[in-house]
């Protein structure tokens, strides 16, 4: 009679979704987390971390601080077979269940100390510049402009966006509120133009509309690509949609693969790619995996319902613009909900850390 040995769950990607899933399963299986860095980052605090290092201190956390029973492999996953994940450093990691959570491609430092010094460098760049150009008027560009103008109101900030309005992922009312707030803080916003990042002379840049912007530093906030290119030569190559997202079923399993799940920004779910939804994916998948690991039947798995659109964009430390089910609010009320702490304390608690 053989004793039941614990099953192997491999999680690829230690972002918001992957790290939470690993935490919620570490007592129920042999969990291995594969990620190219040694720490987890509360990613929506990253723009505040550029102007306030105390945020970086709290939002960069070594995996070992909350994943004490998880085996960590600091490398990139490079290949998947029906039974193993291969890594860039040569590991062959067997799995009974596999969870793909490689949302977006970031070029992050490997250690937490290097991550913190990267933020120190960004802060030094901002402090030593009198004029700053931000490229991209999505949530990152708008929030970064808000953070800098809030902390350093005397700096000249120009934001260039190639689209016709800011924050194109939400309604035009919220875009307008964000534009008015930035303009009221003397941020110059240039819409419908791109910018050539080769300076024509010392710190002078040309836009596609023929304008010249003078800036000591620039920050590019034009989004990052989907973290799925490594899947193109694996058993999941036929499960990627046109945008490079993994096609999942109602239980967040990759279509046609009973033991492979996908969570977070890499999924093709019809919802905004947001951190709090990635956390919901992780919690639901952990629950379903605990059921399966305990010998429960697949019929009892919980179904995921895509999230309703709720968007919060911080404007400095006190204000924000929010859109909830099509209703727009701006100012200090939505700011109270998000902007003060950016949910960092609450998120740390969810991952088992003190707030």
C-alpha cells in the first residue's frame, strides 16, 4: 500500500497573482515558485516609490519573508512539457499542477537591495532635474506626473500622449477630470503627438507635431508587453490568442489542459488587467486546487466571474479619479480610498505580512 505523497504544484511568475497563490497553497502541496527575481513587488506602488522611498521599503518584499515552505527557483521558465517546467538555469521541475502567472515583461533587478537602489536612482534623477518629460498618458504616466508634481511642485513637467485623451481605458469624463487636475498643477499636457527620444540638442526633443520640449530627464510610461512569448514553443502554443493572452475556461484552466491554470494579466478574460482582479484569480484558483489536491471532484470547482470595471487612478497623495460601473468621481473622496496608502498596508496583510 503506498502512502499518498504530497502533489507538486509549480507556479511560474511571482507577481501579484503568482505570489498569493503560492502563499495560499504552501500548506497543501509541494509548491515551487519560478521567478527571475528574489522578491515580490506591490506593483501599483511603484510610481510613489520613485518619489518616496518609504513606499519602496514596504512594497518590495523578499519571497522568503512569506513563502517559508515554498521552494524558490530564481530563473526564467523557458519551456513546458506535459510533466515538467524547464528553466534558463537548467532545472527540470516536475508538476502535477502548473499555474502560469507571467503577466507582463519587466526588467527588474534580481535582489531586493538592487530593487531599492533602482528607486533611489530614479529619485536622484527626479531631484536633480528642473524639467521632466513623461511619455504616455495611460494610468502610469498620469500617476507618475501626479506623484512628481505633488512631491516637487516647482519642477516643470510635460506629459506627451499619442492618443486623443488621457486614460483611454476608461470613460472620457474621467479623462477630462485627470486632465483638469494636471493642468491645475501646471503640468503641460500634449495630446495626439509622439516624441522623438533622440534629443536634437542638449535636452531638446521634437514632437511629431513640430513642438520642442526641453527636459533634463524623461520617463517612458507606455506600458509593457505581455509575458507570454516564452510559451510560443511549448505545449501551450495553440492556447494563445491574437494578443498573446492565454485562453482560459470558467475555472481559469488553460483550455484543453486539465492540470494547467493561468491567472493574472496573462489571461484572456474580458476585464481590465488590474491587481485586485489578479488577487481574485489567485484566491479562486488556490481554492480550486485545494479541492483537487484533496481528491475533490472537478464538478465542485468554483466558477470565476469576470470583474466589473472599477478603476482608480491616483493624482498625488490626496486626490484620485475613479470610475465604478460607468460612474465617475474625482477629488479627495476616491483619493481617500486609494491615494493615501495605495492599498499597500492592506495588500501586505493579504500576503501575511504586518501592514
